C-alpha cells in the first residue's frame, strides 16, 4: 500500500447532511444521506465541484457533503461542515467501492505499526464516476493525533 503521511493542514468546506450510524452499515447511511444531499443540490440547481465526500465523525456520526463551486451561495436545508485536518494519512484506492471496507482495517494497522494513532474526522473522497469499477478512485484521509 502506497500511503503518505501529510504534516500540513487541510481545510475543506462542505455542504450536505449529518446522520448517525445507529447500528446501520456505513454504505446504507452514507447512501441515504448522499441521495438526500444530491436531491437538494439538483432541486436548487447549485453549482458544485461534483465530488462526494463521506466524513467519519466521532460518536458514530457521519456526514456526506459536496464542495460548492466558487461563488455559489449555500441555500436550502444543506448543512455546512468545515473539515480541518492538521496531520493525516493519505491513501488513494483504485478499484471497486465494495473493497473499501477491507481497506480501512489495513490502513489503521499500518498507522499503528508506524507508532501513530488514528483520530477523527476521517474522509473518503470519491473521484468522478467511472463505469469500470476497477478504475474508480477513492482518496482516504485519516486524521493522526499529534504528539505520538
């Protein structure tokens, strides 16, 4: 696995919806939130960068969001979320989204093997859709605690 440890701040302004996992699987909750978000974006004809972000928050919460195009005002019921990572692992997965649940434990094990501690928030940033699942790209960002 080709991973990078990034020791520089990253800030992303997203608009979308929060939800609790409440015993449901991440794909089920994430898809429900993402579908709700896209319905609102399309109903309001908002200009976006077209990239889905799934943000994993503390307390079994998640957020699915989108970056709005520059100059696009946030309206409607979309919730804002400012994501701030000070130090993090970056990994780009190329392949089917269905492989992502197997990737996360490997990344967490690699983090711990390096003497690091994973933290929240963490993200999956989905590249533009490709009909060939083997060519789909997902960037995974996992926060790392400082002072390890």
